[in-house]
């Protein structure tokens, strides 16, 4: 790769507006992409399994029969024999750590007594059926299986189904199949792309309709999720991966470069950004990037990512670095500084934060136990990573006694009247005694025998 001097940007030289322009990322789709995905969704709605078979042939180059959409029990048993014992050991370790952390997220239903027999409550109920999308493409992603499935298991989802594209020989990668079985998936289907999302959203003769779709995919999968939202729930609209590293002079440039490349190798559209007050570190990291890129198997992908979306912002201080990080709202944030806990309180917007020199972002990708399904493209400004609560519904429960309605009913009538909903007010009024017994606070009770009625 050519000299990376261009990679270094000094905040005080380019100005605030230019820095904001460099940090700005948004997930956008072309009109052609949207039209293509709309057509796929409509075709799946019309023709079900036949459409799935057509698009699997067209996009994946695989000829299937409807009976082959579902992965058989024999294939699952064969997959167990094809993967290494060491992989299964690592997978089991990851599963247990993810389960342990997510079990701590479970919200308890609550019921609040109000003193007179009235109650106000909130029930947390799991979704009935969830669909998990697992991408194919450049490599298998068993970690994605665990991260999307296990929170649903902890939440108590009754049925979890998984869709993933087939390989050219019709098979599904055995690592994905074993991960699905270890995680607790009930059914697996060999179909991918926007057509798989449509099948989960609307159902076909083979694939059941689900309540929510989770899991990452390419631009067509992401766009399909956006278009079926409302018919089903979705987790988030995930774009290419991104990492921001905040480093001071105590950081090892070799490690900083390695962490930046761990995201750059994901995708040509991935973003790897360094924020540092040390120009010396910036130059050392640039040299390390060039050195490590020489032997990187996914060198071309990483080079493209660095060229399109990578840079180092040299700032005046760590405080300024954190201000720009909050502007970026990155998916992953590493604090490779001498006292990361001191600076954690400055972080307001990020999907996940990794503290210190011994916590590279891949720890979160695979084994920490936290979820690696995180908001990208600045959406950490208003959204969070996947968790147990994403697989639950909240159900409010209310019970009032006649006494409570008599005490507070006047306020319901008043608010309903202002909003023009007389039937709302009537539904309360008919349950109340005469007006003399239901005065608003501050009103004088009429003298005995005079009667009277509260106006309105």
C-alpha cells in the first residue's frame, strides 16, 4: 500500500465542518436497489416456495426442490462429525458466557398495589416465533448464530427458526449448523437474500411466518428488513462494521494497527478510525498498517476499507477526541489509554466500549458475553445493541376499584372533554355516583339537600 501520510488528519488544520464531514456515515439505498427488493418481496408473497426456489437459482446458482429448503436431521448429525472438537469446545465456551451475561438482563414483571385494592402492572412476555438471518458470502459466521439466537432463548421465545444461503453444492456450512444446534434453533432453512426475509415476514408453505427478524446481511437483506418492518419486528438496520480507537502515547502502535485492521478486513465499506493527541503515535500506526497489510489474507478488502472510510484524526487532547467520538457514535469504541475508566464517563454514544490495552474489539465479537449485534452508521445516537428485552413484549395491566374511579374519575372526564372524546368521558361517568360525590380537588361540596352537578 502507498505511504499512509494521507491517512493522518489534524483537526485544527481542517476545521470542525470538515471533521464532521469525515465522520458522517449514513445507511442509504438506491432507487434501483429498493425497486429490486420490492419486486422480490412481492413475488414471494404471491408465489411462496416457488419464488424462493427461483431466486435461489438466480442469485445463488443452486437448483433446489421445495423439499430441500429445510435442513434435515441427518445433515445436522453429519455437520457434528465434520467440525473439529476444538471448534465445538470454543463454541460451547462462548455459548455459556453469552448465556450467563444475558440471563442477568432478564426483566421481572411488576405489579404495583395502590393501597385500596387497585393495581398497576407490567408483564414481560416473550415473542412466540423469531427468525434469525445468518449471512453466507465470504465466510461462515457461527458467532452471529450465537449472538442472535441466545438472547431469544433466554427471553423464552417458543420457536426460533434460522435462514442462511446454501453453498454451491446445496449444503450449509457445518459450523453454522453446529452453532444453530448448540444455540437451540428448532428449524433451519437453506435460503438467503431478500427472499428469505420476505418468507419470514409473510410465510410460505415451508417457512413459517415469524414475529420478528434479527440478524445481519448484505444491502438487499438490510433493505428487505426495512421494507417488511411493520409486518414483523426487526432488530436494527445494520451496515458495515466500524471501530473507533482512542489512543494516547501509552498505546502500542502495533496493537492499534492490528485492531484497526480487525475491522477493515470485514468489508470494503467498513470504517477504522483512530483518534489521538499524539502525532508520533499516528505516524507509527501508519507504518504498522503498511507492514501488517503485507501479509494479511484479506489485504484487498482492508486496503479498500482504509482508503474509503479510514483515517487518523490528530487532536489537541483526549477530551477533544471523545467529543468527536460522540459525534461519530461508533459501533465499537476502544479506549487504549493509560486510565480508560477516567474517560469512560465522557462516552455518551457508542454501541460497545472496550477498555484498556488488553481488550481488543474481537473479545466482544466472540467471547466476552456481551452481544456483538450493535448499531452502526451513527445510530448509536438513539439505539442499542441486541439484548433479551428485544425478544419480549411489554404488556400493561391495570385494575381500579370503584373507590379509585370515584376519587379520580373527574380528571379523566376533564381530559377527555378537552380532547373532544365525549364517549370516553361517558364511559367513566356512567360508572360514578352522582356528581355531589365526585368533586375535583379544590371544589366545594354543595350543602346537604341542594344537589348540584359539576359542569362539563
